[in-house]
């Protein structure tokens, strides 16, 4: 429980507004020369002067906070981020309020950092910056390697040593700070530089291990976007095996350490010699097999004499003549058969005419036998009325009677 301070002034003294404000300012600054406050950031505003104005709050209160332009900030400030700020209290008489001037700001523990990284990871993943379809294969044997890291750090020395041990290649360094407020911008600038110059075959972004807060520049959005946009294959070799930064997801390949990145980018001399020996053996085997095949083909080739060639062509001509004679003979036989068929056509036609005459005569006989004239010839008569209709009953009045030899009108 905080103790209530004793009165700082005589109650009978009357102050001007300016004097009272000055006195209050002195009391506050004297009482709180250094203080550490934990809370959530709110209302973050960066002025054109470079100063940052915001608030830090919890469930019960809000304090105005100022970060001067010269004060280093090693991570991106975001709304709702839980931080611990170190500074001193002061007052601003023109607005009659108090504020905290920050000399140092840090995230409130590893949990807050991990939460912030997870949220940023989801945001960048939704933009497609981590898609596997964006990944590019590493070159088989690069001629020049670009390294973005600190020139004085152990990471660059480790990379150079491992490259010399495995397969020496040309190395270009883009010097960048790997910790602090400017680290993210410098690392991103290094990646963009190599892509603009297009003077390397692969890029390694490297840094040795450290605390989670120290590695935060490699999770800044500017670095992740630069890595994802690189058209040159990029290896992330930041920290140690357990450390995961957001650049690891955007890079084409993630190496566990800077040394591991050097091992990934070039093979060893021994492995190359073994590959060459294997290739030589395979080529020798294939060439020998090919020679054996050619030798067998040559042995199967027999050279013919001109006389034999002429005789073979003569045999082919004889075969052709025999085939032509057989075809012509077959065609002549077919033609002869067709001619015989045509010569027999008159007899066939005469037989058809006789058959038709007989059929017509038979039909005439049938027609005569079925005619009513034949009935009249047997003694019958036909009685018709005035309309020439045949009378079949005794109620009608007959008008004529037809016999076989004529008609009697009544």
C-alpha cells in the first residue's frame, strides 16, 4: 500500500497559476525521477517530428506517454500490446495534465511477444506470403552467395569458415545491424539490394542466437515482405534450432543456424568428387554397352556382290511378271463369263414371254368362267327395274329381262 505524502506547501500561501504549475511539476519530477509501469498501449500516434504520443492503460487508469524521437524502440508498437515502460513523470502545464516520458520500452515478457508474433503470423499468412507455391529451389552449385548480416558478428565468420571447408565460392556481404531499432529496415534493404543488382545466385539472411526480444527484427513485416518478394532463392539462418522467426516462413528454405545455411547452399568437395566418379562410371557403362550393340550390328551386316544383287532384282521382276499374268488371266475369265451370260439372254427372254402368255391365257379363262354371261348361258335371266337395278324380291316392278342372247323391255 502506497503511503500518502506529507503536504509540500503552507496552506496559507497563495500561488499564481504558473507558480502552482511549476511547483507541481517540480514535486512530480522529484518524487518520480525513474518509474517502471506495465500496461497496454492505446492511441499510438507518430507526429511529423518523429515523436510518438500514446497512452498506457489497465482496467483502472490511463497515463499519457511520450517517446522522443531519439529514444530507441526495437519493435513495432501496436494497439493492445502489453509493455513495460521505464521513464519519469512530468507535467504539462499548458494542458494541466501529467505524462510519462519514456526512456526505455520493452514487451511485457515472452508470452506477450509470442502472442504478438502469432497474431502477425496469421495476418501475413492470410496475405499469401507463406504459401508453398512461392518457394523456389536452391541452385545446385551457386557461383556467388549474398549474405545479409552483421560484418562483425560470429554468424558471418561461421558462414565463411564452413564455405571454405566445403566448397569455396564468392561471397558478397551486405552489412546490416541484426539487433535494435534499425535492424529490420537494414535487413530488408539488404535483401532488396541483392534482388535489384541481381549479382548473386542465392541469399543468406543470418544472425546468431539470442533472446527472443533480440531476434524480433527478423519477424518485422518489412523483413517478411522483402523475403517473400525476393526472386533470388533465399535461406533464413537466424538463431538456433529452437528459434523460429517469421522470416523463416517467408524464406524459400529455413536453416537451423547460420552454419547450417552454409551447408545447405553448397556441397562438400568430397560429395562432388563422389558424384563425378559415379557419373564417370555410369557414362563408361553406357558407352561400353553402346559399343557392344554397334559391334553386333556390324557383324550381322553381310555385303552382297553386284551379281547377286542383279539376280535378286531379276527374281523380283519374274515374280512381278507371274503375278501380272495371273491377274490378267483372272480378269479375262471373268470377262468371258460375262459375255456367255449376255449371249444366253435371248433364250431367257423367250422363255419369260412364253410363261407370261400362258399366265394371260389362264387369267382369261378364269375371267370367262366367273362372268355373269356364263350364268345366263346356263338358262338363267336377270330382271331389272326402271333404274336398271337387279330385282331380288317380288315387291318390285320389273322393267326388263336379260337373257343370254338379248334383253326384253316390259
